[in-house]
């Protein structure tokens, strides 16, 4: 009888815990943007985009876009570099559960 009681209690406990849902919260942030020529507004291909802290690096495609996913909430500096252009930096704050846009213009070196 005791075995049946404890087996039933165990079964009820398992059912209750399996039905408890955890809330799915975003725990990371995303930073994205476009790097373009400041004079023409054309997107720039092949720009090195470095995120610090963290040292993550991306290279822009033909659309000039970049994206950093799964970031901790923090303040970041985005540094963009390309031959023939002046290096540019932008500081931005990443917020958990949000995608933050950071468009960065670059000026040709004369």
C-alpha cells in the first residue's frame, strides 16, 4: 500500500513539474548597422567592424551592413576601418532583448 501511495505521489510530482513552463526571456542584445561613405551615402564593402570590449570582428558585405548578435547588455565602442578612409568610432549601449541600430559614416582620406 505504501509503495502504491509513494508511486502515485511521485507520478503527480512529475506531472506537475513537467507542466510548469519557464518564461523565455531574451538575455542578449543585438547591434547592427550600415557603414557608408559620408559624401555619397553609398554603402561600403569590405569595412572591418570591431566591437570592444570583446574584440568581435565583422566585415561588411556589398550592402555595407554588419550585425553582432548574442551580446551582453553593456556599452560598446564600434570601430570601423577601411583603406582610403579615416577610421571612425561610435559608442552605443546594447539593451537586453533589443536590437540597436548604429549607422556609421566614413570619410575618404584626401
